[in-house]
C-alpha cells in the first residue's frame, strides 16, 4: 500500500519523521507552493522567495536520492491555492492507501490537518516533529505543577539531559549562564566580518521573478538576494559563523551599530526554522569550537542558550497555551501600529535604522527586535495583534510558533508575566549605551522633557505610571517606581503631558 507524504515549507529536513520510512519505489512525497500560505499575512518578499527557492532545491535533492516527488508550483494553472486542495488533487493522481505527515509548526495548520483525518476517506497519520531537542510531551511534563515557567531552569534541564557544556554534573566554568558578560557596548574600530552570501542560481532567479510578479506590493526589498537555499550552503553559513564570528558574539551580542545589521550574530535562524539546519548540529559545532580553544565560554554558552534554551522554551509555551495565547492583552494596549514600522519614516533614528534594515534584509538581530522595535510598541501601547502580525510579516525566520511567544510574552508582556518575569521596557538610555544610533538622531537622549527630548524617555515613565496598578508590586520594577516617585512633581507633570501629546499625534 503506497503512502502520500506531505512536506511543508518549514520541514525541509532529510531527517523529517514522515520521510524516515519512505518506500522510494511506491511512496510519493508532495510539496506545494500555495497562495493561501503565501498570503495569510503579507510576508516580506525575501521571505517568500527564500521559502519557495529552498523548497524547490529540497525537492531536487529528494529526486536525486531516488524519491518520487510531486511538486506543485505557485504558477501551476491547476493549483488550487490551498494545502488541503493540493492534497486532495494528489490523492486523485496517485491513489495512495494512506497519508503521512509531520506535525506542523503552527496551530492553525494543525487544525486544518485534523480535519483531513475526518474528511479524506483514508488514514492520515500526523507524526510528532522529532527535530527539536525537547518533545512537546516532555515540555508539558516539565511545566506541570510549576507556578511560573522560567527559561533559565528549563535550559539547565536541557543542558543536563544532553550533556552540553557539562563537567560531570556541573556546568563548565561553574556557572550556567554568562549573560552578564555578554553586554559590551559597541567599541570603535570593530572588525565585523562580511556575512555569508550565496549568489542566486537558476532556480532562485526563477523564484525571484515569480515573487516580483505575484507579490509586487508586499513589504520589503526582494533584491539583492543572498540567502542560502540548500542544506549545503546553510552548513557553510554555520561554519563561517563558527570560524569568523562566534568568538566575538558573546561580548557584542547586544550591541547595535548603524549600517551593521549582522554584527557578530549567526543569522542562521531562518535555516533552522525551515529545516535546513538542525539545532543539535549547531550546538555541537559551537561546543567543539570551545573545546578547541577557538571561542570563549561566554560566547559559546550564549549561543547555545539561544538554541536549546530559548528556542525550545518558546515552542513549548506556544503549544502549551494555544489558541488562547494569541488573544492575550494583559496591558489592554489599543493603539494601531504606526505607519513608520513599514516605511521607516520617523525622526527617531534607532527605529528608522531598524525598520530600514528589516526592509532590506528581512532580518534584524534579537536586541533590535526586543529593545528598539518591541520596546517602542510596548511603551506606546500598540495592540499585540498588530505587533505580532508585523513581526510575522517582516522576518524570514518568523513562524507563529517562535514569533508569538517572543512578541506576546517577552516583548509586549501581553501574557501578564507568564513567559517573562518583567516587561522589557527601557528609556533611551539603554539604546544609547548599546548603540551608536543616538549620535545621529534629531532627539536628545539625555533629555526627559522639552521638544528635543527623546520620546523613549518620557514614554518609559508614562508607561510605568499607566500600569502602576499591575507592575508596581513586581520586585524587579520597584526601584524604577521609587525613582519616578522621587522626581519633582512639575517634571512628572511635564513628562506625562509630553507623552500624551506624542501618543495623540501617533494616532
């Protein structure tokens, strides 16, 4: 009995569970580009091109290995436009006895798949995705009975389980976390290596032409396009990071510089999240670099924490709390997303820099996302739905399972503290310390009041005052409330008035 095996655009792994038992003579592997997935949000054009090109290259790899592949292109005149429609058409073409697939990364897609089990008239088996180091059942067991879920404790469990950076039962260096050593501001004269870049081949150029034609008005620059779209090239990107950037990554992972969107970051998250790379091979490469003396412990630990700590943690949170998690809005934020998030037309240089680079590259590193773009949305009271949709649209590594907890929980505190212990809110002083953005800004980051005052400054204090009833009891916020309460009353009145005027104009 033959089997039809559906592979999604973020499942481009030869180790995919639904490919593990393929009968290459009888089974058919189905991949399809569908307009429904390309338009459920108005994705960055580079993101669409990246996924379609990677899918086409993956299909060719499977064919070269002897798989029977049925590949449906977006511009196929018979394309139904949906995953379900293409699955039904493929069943008619191939007459399989059953359908097998790997659990998708997004809740909405899983709900559709569960309907297929009832509607298709043949068995549909959904296999657990084994490409993560922590299964969803394992995460649910870890979370059960805990009053608070904190990534740090989950991360330690993953280190113990995997034996990563361990010395017997203890962490290497005597500490689990070296984050306090990873906050150096950008120094002058940094020699930042060029990022990994791949010249488009014929397949990618064909996809770029398709995206230019079908998605002309979507956000973002389509070219130049230099992403890796094969596993071989993604592995080269990983190797280049390990050899040229990892050693400095720890010290400067929070730093931001104008015209340097990549800094010392790996920029491999898009390859991890679509399946071209797997987390453990990246972790093992970094640990090996430490063992060989090629990178210091603070850099290697910080990188590994992102992979087996934070990435796995947010996935667990997503599946533990969906679908309710999508609707959370603990701070009752109601404003719409300002238009400058799309066009970068703002006098706040930090936001202009980050939006412009996002538009160009479909990428920004985590501090740009959290402490500039997310921080402003938090302080301004932007509705979490708008913020979530924007982050899902603009980044090539964004899928809802990873984007939603990062935005709703960490960035916007919309879950009321379920994921993070405090809001990641700050005044302009943090941006000044960790970047050079303030040097070229129309606003003065040293001023809290007056027409030249940095908006982050007065919006920060206004945010604290607006949410005093919810946040003042938080022990991590108490010192800032004491500082606010000690300010001269006239200055506090001016701050709140400036914030109100700014926010009214924003609307």
